């Protein structure tokens, strides 16, 4: 693949990489820096890229994840740089945190109940990351496993736990909007 073709294919995924960067960093400024560094590293490694394992998209997410966690480690070692990467959800999510935690792209995230947003943001980072890659970005287990560098079984387990935590936290919201959970259906029968 020549450089122009590589750049075109990589840029097709710019928005998705930014969305994930924003979910990881929680701040638009930090997300923009992460995306810039991700694409810079991708362009530098373009000659070594081999279109396998899901193509360029999972490869870009893997680079993003590595860049983010490298920054986290660097920030933890640096006593004075505590405001660059935030680990706690912000009270006021950025404008681009507008995608739901599952693949319902037609849904306007701004119209979603704040309890749902809070529940997604309250998940453990490893669960939230897998949930977002699967639900928002529509990635397959194999692709997620490559990105987060864990076995497929671990991806499945984390996704199960993320969904279970959301179901537990959102039980009252589900009842409020008239959604019956599986346990309630079997109890009623």
C-alpha cells in the first residue's frame, strides 16, 4: 500500500479514533493531542503496516491505546503533571461524548438520561474501554483483543461484566421507561 492510499484509509477512521481518545482522556484538548500523536506514529510506521487482523482501524486503536497508557505511566511518574490526564469522569462531558455506550448511532446522546451516561462513565476503565470498542465502534471480539492486548475470553468476560454492571445500575431507569429485565420476565412467568 502506498503512502497516499495509507493516509486516505487512516483518515477514514479519524472520527472514531477521536471519540475513543475523548472517552479515554475525558478532555477535548487531551483527546486532540492523543489523536495527533496516534496519527503521527501511524504515519511513521506506515511502511511496516500489513493489512491483517481487521485492517487499519484496529491498528489505529491499538496505537491510540498505547499512546494513552504511555502518557498515564509518564504522568504517574511525574509529580507535577497531574492535570493532563484525568481518570474520573467530568461532571460536564465534552460535546463529542455524544455517542451512546452501544451501537445506536441514530440516538442523540444529549437526549439520553443522565443516569445512563453516569453509569457508563462509572464503569471500571477496562470494562468501559471494551464496551465502547464493541458497542460504539462496532468492533469484533478478535479486533478488541488485539487492541487491548488480552485474550478473546478476557474481552468477552469484560464485556459481560460491563453489561451486567450497567443492567444493575440502570434497573430503576429500565423500570421507569417500561423495560423489563430478563430476571423480571422469568419471575413473572
